[in-house]
C-alpha cells in the first residue's frame, strides 16, 4: 500500500465517522486526575482500535480540521500500542501531544507526518 493510500483511507474514516469529544480541553483524565487535557480528545464513533474502543482523536485549533499526522503510542503499563489521529493540530499542538505521552515513565510516542 502506498503512503498516499494510507492517508486516503484515514481521510475516508474521518468523512464517514463523527468525532466524539469525551475529554474536552481543560478536563481531567478519568483515572489519573492529575492529567489535564490542553486539547480536545475523543474518538471516531463507529470505529474500533486495539483497546476495543473507537480510534482516538486529538482535535486541535486549526479550523481546516485536516488530518496531517498520526501519533503512535506505546503504553508498557497497559501492554498496548495504538495509533491516534491528529486532526486540525498546529505544529505547537502536535509538540504538546508528543510531550504528553513521552513525559510518563511507561509510555512513549512518535509522530508520523503526512
């Protein structure tokens, strides 16, 4: 599969599925209350990911709402790895998201840009 096809398939998912924000900007993580989300975070309704829930989405402030990056995460505590979509995220917001995952001892993340 070419690189273009990968991004086209993700674009198609975004067109077909509604983004549900279940952790709005400024809210606290449900289990780890010390974590506060600086950006809207949610999932694509009607999709599934490794954790059995919808594909995770970070929603930034860019009004274009384009998908130009994904972030791949590894969580040693949960024993899983996931890909999360970055929709409408500025470069500064992408950097925040990458730091968000890499600051925890059992987690790591890498951004893949379009």
